[in-house]
C-alpha cells in the first residue's frame, strides 16, 4: 500500500498535466448516476478513488453505488468496490466512513487471498488516519493488532502492510530504533519479490530517515546505494512502459539524503554540492514532503557552516509546515549560540509541549487499553464460570433423569428424588443471588477503596503543605521569644523582637483563619447571608481595611461612581474577597498605585470589580496555578497561599466569576464579576 505522500505526488503530477482534472470528480459522479451496469459503476468508483474532494462535496451518489454493488452476489466486484471507496475515504480524511466500510468488509469475510489483502489494506488505512488525527494510541493499537494477526497467519502481504504503518507510527513518535527494526522486517519480505519498485523506494526512504536521525552512518550509506539502484530500475520500468513517472521528486529526495549524510560526517563541500543539485532538480516543488526535507537539511547545512541567520531562516520555513521535535531542537540550539536565551527558552518550552502531548496521548490510551483488557478478562472468567455451572447442572440433570427412569416403579423413592431436585434448584437460585450480591459488594468496596485512597492522598498533601506554612512563623515566634529571654539586647532590639513575634503571630492567625474558611466553604458549613447593601460603602470599608498594608509612596485608589446603588450580596464575604485581592496587590507593589474600580454593566445585571496594581506581575507559567492552594508567587514573601483559593470558592458561592486579566502587562489585574440576580435570603 502506498503512503499518502506518494499518492499526493501522483495526484499533483496528474493535476499539473491537465487542469481539467479539477472537475473530473463531478463528471465521474454524473456518470455514476447514468450508468446501470454494476461493472461500469465499479470502474467509475476506481477512477474516483484517486481524486480528492473537499469536505463540502456531496458523496451520496458514491455511497449509493457502493451500497448497490454490495447487495450483488459478485464477490470480486464487491471487493473491488470496497477497495476503491476505502482508498477514496482514506485520501479524503473520512475516518468515520472508513470504519463503517471496514465493518462491511468484515461482514462479508472469506478465506480468499483477495479478502485478506483487502482486510490488511483497510486496517492500514484506518490506523494511518487515526495517526493523522493525533490519536496515537488508537493508531498503535490497530497497527499492533494487525501486525500480530499477520504474523500469526504468516501472511506476507499483511506483514508488509502492517510493518509499514507500525514503523511509520514509531517514526512519527521519534522511536526511530523501533521503527528501523519493524521497517527492515517488512522490507526484507517485500524485497524478496520482483516489482513494487515504488513501494520499495518508499520503504528504503523511511528506513533512511530513521537511520539518519540515529546517526548510524554506515547503514545509511548502504541504504542510499539501495535507493539509487531502485531509482535506476524505476527509470527503466518507465521507459519500457512508455510513460513518464514523476521521478524528479525521488531524485531530489535521494540528493537530500546524501546531503544529510554528508552533514553528519562533517563534509560541508559534499553537502553543498548535493543541495545545489537538489535545487536545480526542482523535485521539491512536486512533493511538499520532499520540500520539507530539503529545507530542513539546508538548515542543518548552514548550522554546520556557522551561518546561523540562514539556518534560522530555513528552520522557520520548515516550522510553517509542522512542529517536529528535531526542528524545534535545532532552532533552540541556534538561538542559544546566537545569545538569544529568551527565544531559546520559548522554543524549548514549545518542544516540551509537543513531546509531552504525544506522550500524554499515548500513555492515556495505554491506560484505557489496560482497563479494557481487565474488563474483557473479567467477563471471560465470568463466562467460563457460568459455562462450568451449566455443564455441572446439565450433568446432574442427566443423572437425575437416568435414576428416575430406573426407579420408576419405586414411587416413594421417585418422590424423594423429586424433592431433592426441587431443593437443588432452590439452592442454585439462592447461590446465584448470593453471588450477584457478592459481586455488587466487591464493586462497591473497590469504589470505596479508591475514594479512601484519594482522600488519604489529599489529606497527606494538605498536612505537608500546612505543616510547611505553620513551621515558618512558629520558628520565628519561638526564636525571638528565646532572644527576649536573654539579657544581652537593648530595649530597641527587644521592641523589634516583640514586633516580629506579633507579625508572625498575625501571619499564623491568618493561616488558621484561611484554613478554617477554606474548610467551611468546601464543606458547605459557612453561612452566606444575602441582603441589600450599599455598594459604595461596602467597597470603601474593604479599602480602609487594607490601607495600613500599603507600602509608603504607593497610592491606594477607589473608583466607584455609584452613590446609592443597592447590591444583593453577603457583604462580609464580598469584603473578604476584595480584601484578599487588595492585600495581594499591596504585598507585591512597592511603587505606583493600587486601584479598585467598580462598574455596573449590562443594564444593572452584573457588577464588575477590578483590582489593578503596578507591582511585579504574574509570570505566564504561574497564571494557571495562582488559584490553587498554597501557590505563592514568592516563596519568601509573607502569606499562606490560600487567599486566591478562598476568593475563587467565595466567587462560586456568590454565583460569580473571578479571573486574572492576562492582557494587562503593567503589573497584575484581577477581575471579579458579581451577578445582580441573587435573591434576599437569611441563610444559604
């Protein structure tokens, strides 16, 4: 089966040969509607399968023709139609239709060689389509299942197809060592047969790309020679058939491989010569993938010749196509050598995101697969137990029947056996009920165990964090208390010690209050009393409460133009939220100003509270964490790390929303939106 990049190359070649191909699918679809012969429709579907259709193209006519052919009794025609539509769905990224077609294929399963080839081709299509959609784990599962099935059946075609897609997945995930092993197994089988030169070239190209990344240079030289040999045979084959293959792209690809090898060996002159020939060849314009390889190798060449500007130019050009790990890594190294540490850090972060996403997706799928296998094994075990019980019961029934026939004349004994039989049935029913009850209890116990383990882990984490936060002020209190007991210090120093003890006592008290508030809000024990309050008076009191915490020279401003606006809220909890936000601003603002602005929006449907400061701001990597428990911007600054967590919980109970305005870059800006739709209740 050809890789999609080779199919794209053929289609691009045909499109360049004739612009009228753009409307060919419409013409062929019209032919399908007019044709009555199933064989003719099958031939039209085969022509359509090599064309591309956008997502708006109506393919109902194609599906109708396929349905009609599948209802015929001609197996060969059915296989041909399924193969054509499978190729069409694959080329046009229609995964759902492809899976439905696979189900139809399995429904007409047979032992013929044609069916086995169709089966492995369809499985390869589905696995590759899942890979393109980022479903790495699903793609690997399908590829491994297909590969193991082919190995078990010793099916040469199946092994070649499944090895190609499995190697491609490993290569895409940059597991190049695994990719080389599986590629070589498939290629060795393929190479034993004549023909399939294009497919062999594709295999050799895939092996070469992995070997070049692994720096296994002697093997690279061997496979480059093999690629050259296949390329010459392909030229001869095209001349014999009196047709012109789009071979420039393959020549360009070979030159790129040679240049890449020369760069790995430190031979800049040889690499430059190969790249000049590749540019002159023009094959990169026929195949976008070859163009990608050419640009990346140019970037590596300019890195070798220490022309970082051109190297970065080609790296950025490659990144416009896709963000592969080796390209991002090369860009980061170039930026480091150029002294742009900030840019390099951003690229490294993006590299970690790309690698992490692939690994996370693969790991999640593996966990789901393990759960699925566990459920399947448990169901199989239960089925075997039921079958064993049925076997035993059947044996007992036959025994009872035989005995009852022999002892028919002994009515009394027959009656006794009858009563025993009835008793066994009742016991069986009781046993089954007890078994179901035990299984249900086991399930509940497992759920309870998982919940208990989660609760225990959460408790341990909470205790560790709170212990750390309590230890700091307690150490200060104990230490300075001991200093007060000594007589070696002046009165001014003792006053300073007392002030330090008081500050840490306040900090410890705030921590305890925050923990209690957090616990009461989460458990639902904190009472919220909603009533009408004067908006301006409420926010003024909040501002006054934090005025003493503001550093000298920092302005504390209030912008509330509403003199008599009545807001239904819990004034204590609203002030607690605003005081926490203003206290955070005061803590990290040493100059400039802190401002609380109040705006009534959307026709008095909501009130927007905005706390803005000109402090140190919040780094991008902390923006998603600041509302979590015990998260602090500065581990050495005073505070418990619970204030913003409490703010979010209070905002939720007030049916509002709190968030960080990431567009503000002069410091930090927190926004709390309070709805005006709350009703007056005494307790909530």
